[in-house]
């Protein structure tokens, strides 16, 4: 290809003729946004985002569809380009219906991800739920107890019956963490050397300190009161928030290195200037500590006190002379706190005075109810007009009776005095709890608002003083709820960190798509499940003490309530390109608002969810399905505004030709297509990503496992993968978590009195050791056998073999999945001589006995691509398959190897023969075939295959007889299509490490072992990961089974030891193309032991020390023992083929025999196509699931 030179955004770049502007930009790390482009599909240009300006061209061009030319000057981010992209996004969003974030989160002033942590609780991931909460809120145990939870007011579950108990669930997980020996501490960034002073140690100040310290700054809190906590300590009673809980949460912040100075009042003990001089930035969060006056005569009398002052005196144990009768004025939570505190202090009569009705009270309903239960008398539609005194002390309160008029600015009906209607109530104390205000004394120099609050920018939180920021109750609009102060402080901390780095980056509220049209009618099909009741002290138990009223959820109640979540927020929020670009380009879709579609429908597909209301008609799903996967399960239906993506013939997706590969999900730029997560409660989370290798078949596809805590959520293809081109099949995409399904074994079991019972690990190891030793002593070492699964890693297989040979001293080491004969007898290796990608460059492909798209989809796609490149595909199968659609010829012979013999004979008749230096046994083979007359079909295959310059054979070892495999090897040698690139054989093995099993030397014929068990020669069998119901095990004296589940074989065992899955393991797999790849542990082992550690422990109790500390130690050893792995070094995501440091193609210098000659063999007649049992119970479970769901 000829080079061309472009200039993009002032940068000189090199491209090639035929490339688009987008191709060249991406190759040079220049981002051009797009929502509809995938290099694996044809250009579509639907989204309009990739427009660019090209010098000399008056109109904008689409970079994805514009072929680059030499000398082109391109600008990708001009005002004209940005304006075009913005309107393109707004048009897409104008008919995009859904909730990016759940309404509960959007209603939370602290931006806590309510749906996220509720969902994690439902899944039992309490630590992860706590971490998620603490991303926004450092005081969850305290806030969960006292927050008036606007999140619950917004919760859509109330359209069914009642909102989720979001606040109670918050305190539930927070309490678990506080009681843990190792409470959660956030990751701390490296020290910056910057210092921040925080004035005020309430919820806002503590929050700012937490996040600033986590950012690496040195933080000092200056607090005027004796202890930190602010209103959480001095304004919330003990029975609602035990101060021991608050102290624990403050202590965690202190452990982060935050310096806390108490009894330091700014303006009295220290000046603001001094704090500024000694810090690089200052955050002011002093709260609102003054009780609002009622502005009625007599307020100065003894016995008249503000609500905040009253509650603070109680907390600090200052004497408060209440008398027997108390009136509390106000209808908020502070008023309820004052009423209920007065009850606990012994007042005989406590009245609540409120100028509206009960329905208008801003206090929480539960606070009002519990106050009533405790004997508080509510007097509604009255307002104080005078506090009457006697001898300088309160004696009574005169009340004006009211009625409700028109609604005021708050939406509540305005109280209007009733002329001449009054009431006098005799009381000893009046507590005014109608509001709070700020006392800015000591902060002279900071500009105030007309309300007397600190004036702070609402996005940067900067005051008029350089480097001084402010937030919380003391600023702008004044007092609010604690979570609002916390939210401001968290956002301010981010701005302060940017300021300390040299630039103020103001907070910008993100744009999210929201739904506001849903009613109870939309949820009428939901089963009513009321929220879990909160256990609490009875009124009698609580009214004379300050013990915490709410006793907290137990685990069952918490999970039950969390499971009620309707999952409103989009599952794709963390990957959605649409919302990412929408925020980047400051969209305002409201200006283009108009008709919107509402076409969401239920789909019965077990893995894939569709939501047409979120579709932007990029067409990627349709195109990748047809062009890449060779399926037409989805299509664009109708025209214009009513165009919709639908399954073929309007069928349910799982009733079409869909192969459930999930590729449509991978390319979807929005939440229109998504996975049905296999966890208990589907929850969108920002997951941890672990790169690893699929464990479902022998292709070795790369996957990114998404996890949250110990929870596997998704398996996503790796776009950069050299194995699979970023594609997966149904097994890799959706079978990754099959080991997590069902009744997973986590504890060892020993059979006692005919029943398996759970025992300790040590007991299980000792029992196994004693039994194995007993069998060996009575019958000899070879009366023991070991079988190991080909789903195990190379390290585990190697160690199991070493355990058998060196510890048990037996040579009976096998796998019941091992195929003992085949191409190895002809060529020397039981392995594919060639690699998968060679298929893309060969001329002819002979596919024999393989439903390739069902069993090894990714290799099938390579074959499909090869045919698109011009290769001829010859299919020899007794059944119809998807590969038939791309084939040049399809043949369906009888089930006898005679057909392959005919092809071999036809080749010989055409003059094909190996030289004597290449093979031995040709004359014997030729003589054996002498009596065969090739059919026309066999002759045609021989003609096409034999005369090709490059040709490859592909077959599945598990579905082709050993005799058939031998004849195919004979054919390759006779034709000369072996031993060079793009000439040879791909032998597809059954399981993820079937090749590694062979490479680790597991070569004992399993049929011989089975016969020895049947005839009593083998008395003891240790099975690692195999389910072998086809083998008669009744005559064994001892059977140990290690597996993930209680399989049929495990049920027969004397000892059952838990195994772990690939997601819980470290090590390597070797694929059918001899590619060695590292797998990485995504979650901790459910049982506590990795498989290799179990073997080490078994060896230990048998008296042998296998001195390994990791799977890497074992791999290092096996690379010195197994010749083809010599000096293999698999680091991180790297791969290598064996023989290491040799050619990727086998037999380039002769075959794997001493004389380098192939061993052509005479093969007896017999079956060609077979179906061998798979001992991998995990693979079998998933296949059964697919059959049950009619997906295969």
C-alpha cells in the first residue's frame, strides 16, 4: 500500500491509500467520536458524530466514510464541528427514553448510588456496598440512621406499594463494617505536601477532610465544640443516633491522618488569617447553630429555649429544668427530637404546637408516629403569639388558632389566623424548633449573603477570599439536611484538590436522561411485597431512656427488602458512549423535544435484554450479526421515525437464528441491548476487570471478567485479543459463571454411615491419606490411580501427575477425557500442527465431523472469513450446519471411515505420494487401499484438496473416531499439505486445557484404567475434577473426588473435596493451536483453597513437601521438565506457542519421530463419526442449560 501524508489538528501523520480519515486518526491516537462505527463492519455513518472539517471543502465530512487523500488537512474539534456534533447528539437524545441513573440517586443531595448499594446488598456483597456508599458519604452508619431520605421519596417502588428502605439498608452495611475487625479504609493517594484547614467538624467538615485526606493532602479540622460531629452529635438525640456509632466513624477519618483540634473557636482562639497563612487552602463548614426566634413576646423568659440549644445541652449533660409540662413549637424533625427528648427527661405532658395540619408536617412520618406512641400530644392549626411568664419564668403559652388558605411557595397550604380564636396552654418550658441560622462571628472578611449566610460560588464553592472555600448549612440558601452538607463538601473537596494542583475545576452537574412519565399503571404486573419492618423498642421500653429505638435489620430482612428494587437505572451507565458524549458536548435535548416512542417489550431470551426505547438506530447490532457472525437474527424494520430494530419475522429473539454470542451487546453504544446478569439481583456497578482466558472450549478466547467483590457479573470480549478478534460465542459470553450456579461445594465431606457429612479440611486430608496408604499397603502402589480433568490448568495437571508418581508411587495417571490414538500415531504429536489464523490465508479447507459454529464458534468465524477471502470450504458432515452456507461443497457420507479411505485412494491414483525421506509405510497403505474404488464425491474432494497450493484439514477430536483422525493425517502426508504455513491440520480438542493435559504427559489410556477398576486391579481412585458416571466404580475400596459440585461421581465418593473454577484460579491453559496463555484470578476461591493447594496439602499429610508458594512456581518448574515448554515465560497477558522459541508450525523440519519420518498407517474399517462423553461437569451443565432454553 502506498503511503499518504495528512495533517490532523496540526499534527503530521502517515496513512495508507484506501484508509479513511477515521482509520488514520485512530492509528495516531487522535479521537474522533462515533457511535455507529466498528472496523469489522461496513461503513454506515448513521450517527453523524464523526464529522470533521477538511481544508478546501465547504461542508463537514464524515470521517468514517471519507477516504483520506495525500496532503489533506483535517480539523476535528472546531466550533463548527462541535456545534454539529452537539445537535446530532440532541437529535438522538430527543427519542431516547429511559433512566440513566435511578431516581433515588438523582434525589440524593449526596449523589450516593442508592440503586448500586441496594443491589449489592441484595447479592450479599456487603463490603462492596459499603465501599460504594463511601465513594460519596464517609458517615453511612450515622446518616443511615438520621437522614430524612429524599431518595425514598423518589423511589418508584412506592408505585407498587412502599419504597425500598434505602436509609435502613445503608446503616445495615455500615454497622457490619464498623463491627468488622478490619473496617474499610479508602485507598490513599501519595502525599502531595499540600495542607488544608477545615473550619467546622460537623458532617460537612468531616466529609471534606475524608476526601481531601484520601487525595493525599494534610488536613486539620478546627472544631469549636468539645467533640467533632456537629449537629450529628449535638442536634440528634442518642436514641436516634448513638454517639458510639458516630465516634467510630470519626475515628476512621482520624486514622486516615486527619488532625482534629477541638475547643478551637475561630475569632476567639485562633484567627481566620492564621489558618489561611498556615494552609494552602481552607474549607469553611461551620453549620447553623443558632435557633431561629419565634418573634413573640416572652421569648426571653427563663424556660424558653431554642430547639438546637436544648438538644445540645442534653448531649453535653448541662442542667435543663423542664418542669412537668413542655411545649415544643415546630413541625420538623428537630421539633420531634425535642418532644421525644423531653419525654425521656421525665416531662409528664409534652405538646407539639404546629400551625398547619399533620399532613403538612415536614417531619418524617415515623418520627411523628413514634412521638404519638410515646405520649406526645399534637396540637395542630395553632401558632404561638405570646409566652406568658410569672416571676421571670415561663408559665403558659398563648396560641392563635389557624386555618389553611392557599398554597405558598413550598406547595403547602398557607396557615391563616382565625380572627378572635385563641387558646392558652399552661406549660413550664417552651422549646422553639422552627429553624436555625448561621453565626458568622470570627469569619470577618468573608462576604455574606442578604440572608446572613456565607456567599460561596455554587459550582466552585469559592468565597470572595482566595483559597477559601465554603459549603453546607452556613452557605447561600442556609440550613438543610446533613446529606446536603455532605454532598456539597464532597464536591468542594474535588474542587479544592484541583485548586491545589494549580487550576480550579468547578463541579459541573452531569446530564442524565430521566423518565418522569411512569405511574402505578406501569407496574401493575408487579407482585406486592411490602418493605421489611424495622425491629424497634416498644413505647414502654423506650420512653424512659435514651437507648437506640431501631434495632436494625438482620441479614434476611435486609436482603429481602433490597431484592424489591425495581432496577430503574440503566445497566449500561458505566459503558454508555451516548451519555459520555452528551456530557462532553453539553447537550440541551429539551430544545428539540417532541414525539417519543415507548416501545419497550419483554423478551424471553435468557441472556439478552432489548429496549428499543434506548436505541439510536446506529445499526451496529444488525451489521455485526450479519456481517461478522453470519447470522441475520436482527433487522431494521419500518422507515423514518418509526424505524426499529427487531428480531427476524418479529419472533422472540431466542426463536430466531440467534446464536446468543452477545456480540450485539458488545457493539451497542447505549443500553438498548444488554446482558441479563446471572447474579441474584441485577445491578449496574463500576466493575473490576480481570483479563483472563475462557474455560469453555479449546480455542482459548480472551475475556475480561467483570467482578464486584466476590461476585462475577459479566464476561466481555477483549477487542485487542489476537486469538478471537474481540468475539465470543454463547459459552464464553454467558457460560463464564456456571461454576457459581447451583449448590456449590465449599467444605470437604467424608462419608460416614453411608452419608456424606461436612468435615474440616484437615480431617478430609487425613482421611484421604490414610485410605490411600491403606490401599497401597494391602494391594501395592499400582492399585491406586489418579484421574485429572482437562479443565484444570497446566500447573494443576502437572502437579496432579507429580503427586501420583512421586507421592502415591503409581503410574496409573490418566484422564477419562484423554483420546489416546489419532494423528499422533502418524505425525508424532497429539496436537494441531498449525495455528488458527493460517486458515485465513489458505486456499482450501476440508472440514470433517464438526458442527464448528456450535462447538468452536470462533474458529468457525475464521473459516467463514477465509471463504469470504476466496478459500474453498469442503464440508464432510452427517448433519446440516451453519458452515454449509459458506461451503463450496457439502458431503454427507455414511458413518464409516471408508469414505476417507476413498479420498486417500483418489489422491494416490492422481499421483500423490510422499517421498521416502518424508514417510514410511506408504507402500503398505497403498496396497491396503488397492481394492477401494473412489466415489465421484471422493474424487472431487481429492482433486480440490490435493491440487490446492495451500490446504488445511479441520476436525474435532471428540466427534471423529481415532481411525478417522489417522486417515486424515495419512491424507495430509500423502498430499504434502503438512509441515508448512497454511498447509496442515487443525485438531480441535474438547475442553479448555485438553491440549495442556497431553503436554503435561497424561498419556495413560483411560480405557485400560477403567478395565483395571472393573477387574479389581485398581482399588483406589483419586479424581480431580472429572465426572465419570460411565465408569463402573462400585468395586473400588476408596474413591476421592474433587469437584465444584456434588456430581454423580462425587455422590459415590468416600471423600469429596471442593474444587474451584477458572475464575478463582491462577495458571495457564494451552489451546488447540498450542498457544499457552495465562489465566488470572478474578475472585477469591469460594472454598478457600485453590486446586493446586489441595494437592500440596494432600502430599503434606502423606509425608511429602511440595514446596510451592504460587502457581507461577509450578509453571517455572514444569518449563524445565516438559521439553516443548522449555524456557516459556508467560507474563501478564502475553502468550506463546510451543515449541517455545521454535516455529509456530510443526513438522517444518520433519515429523516427531527419531528419523523425522511420518508413520503412515493402515486403518481398519469402522465408525467415522462418534460422540464421546465429556467428563467436565461444568461444561455439561451449561450445555444442558442451553438445551433447556432451546438455544441449541
